[in-house]
C-alpha cells in the first residue's frame, strides 16, 4: 500500500504512514466514518422508497389532467370536488371526457387475524381507457357489485395465495360490513400510508362508504382531444373553474406536487432528511477530531518542515491525503453493510428500499468532501504558527 501511494503521490505517503502509526485510532476513525455512511445510506434509501411509493398510485391512471380540491395536497387528503366540475370542464375545447375518482381506506382482517390497511381507488369500470393498458381487461370484472382488484404486493399478505387469484379462484373477504369478491390482482406495492391498494367500481365504493355520495368525488380525471396542447387546455380550465375551490394540473405535475409535499412538509420526509444531515455532521466531527489530534501529535514534525521552507500547501496535501484514505476506508464497509440493510428492510417492510448506481457515487463524493472540509479546518493552526513557538 505504501509503495502504491508513493508512486501515485510522487513522494513518501506521509499521511498514510501517520495513520498507520496508530492502528487503534485508525480503526476507530474508519468505524466512525462507516457508521456515518450507513446512517446516510439508510436515510437516503428510506427517502427514495418514500418518493417512489408516493408516485405508485398515479401510475395506474391514463389521464392528462386532474382536477382536485384547492386544499388537496396529496391523492388522499383535501375536500371533495363537486361532480358538476366535470360537466363544466367538458365545455372547454380540447377536453374529450371526464371521469370522477373516489379515494378511501379500508381495513382487511386476514385469515391469520392480522389487519391490513388498503387504499381504495374507485372509478366507473366501463371507462377502462382511464387506466393503464395492462389492467384494462381486469377492470371489466368490476362491473359486478362488490367485486374488487387487490394489490398482490400488499404488505403482510399471503403472496402465494394472491398469486393464485383468478375469476375461477377468487378471494373472498369482508370489510366495512360487506363481502367482497376479488377475481383478479394488480401490482403496486405498499407505502407509508397504506399496506397496499384495492381498485373497485364507483358503485361498490359508495356501498362501502355509505356517507359518500356520487356527486362528490375526490378528484376528476380528464382526457384531452388529440392535437390539443394540454397546458393551453389547463389554462382555459383555470379561467373557467373557481381557483379558490379547485386546482387544475397535469397528472404528472400533481404526482410531483404530492411527492414534494410529503417529503418537505410532512414529518416523515423531514425526519429522514434530518437523518441525512446528522450523518454528514457525524462524519465531519469524527474526521475532524482524528485529524486535529493527528496535527497536534505531530506539531513539532510539521514545525520542522515549516522551518525548512515547506508551505501551507504541503501540509494541506498531507492532511487531504489522510482525509481521502479515511473516506475510502470508511466508505467501503459502509456501502457493504448498507446494501445488506437495504435487503433486510425490503424483505421486512415491502418498501422499495434499493441501492441504485447514483447513490453510492453521491455518498462517496460527499464523504470525500466532508473529510476534506474537516482536514482543511484541522490545518488552520499550522497556517499561523511560528516554527520557533512550536518547539
């Protein structure tokens, strides 16, 4: 290792030799940086899972525009939208048709006695053009009252049993006082607000939620005519519809706004973001403590170099050498352990906690930057020190 570094640096690797001189301190520093990396990786992984699961229900729909209540920040909150808004929207040139969307939550008590929370998405099953092509043929099954499609990736459910569901082998269960028949499945996956999803017809939804009425859906989905600019249609809709009552956006922009709100305004997203910051701070403090102690222990040696005419850049090079070595040595075990934790979290929670290619690169560069900043701070004492005062 010493010979390799000497060839790369073009000089004796003083920083490496200083770190190697006290192996116990080196091991403690590497462990601390690895811990900081693990903390950052886990927080980023969970934040990525949160961002991913927020967008999942939106991917079921094939629509251009969504009309929501003015106070709706997510797909599930906010007031209901008067159904008359769909008829008003149809008067705008470029709007092909409209579809009310109902959203709710039910509890499913499974055969093992455990309770699973399902987010219910309900629409008119005769309007299959509003869902993605791969489930359009399944939507037709919802024309029968008290039928539903269930998420086969529902957290905690018997995935083997769900995989066997078909019209000839349906799943039957009770919720909210009604018996539902499930002749098919969809694939979405659980998130932070529910364990999975269920799609029903609007009529089945209104039977499950007796307090809801057909004239007050949660959202209204719109399709535009071919050749019309969606943004221009939205502007016309905003001029027509009362802005203090509803907001009009593309479906993609609504999904992004939902994501931003839940990651920046909701406590869950803020907590994970704070965890990332804390991981960076932990890494900074650990590296600073090590490097500042190292500078103090070798102050006389540095003073000798300074008296011989070596400038501040020479000392900075040594400290940055140490910082880079610590960053690499701490990053590798941190990445390995984090990858194992990702797999454990994925299997235990069903959340899409996965390691992509960009995240390790970003964390590694951040680790190098944090260690370099700590090193720069640790060398400040040398910059103004008089060699004669250091002996």
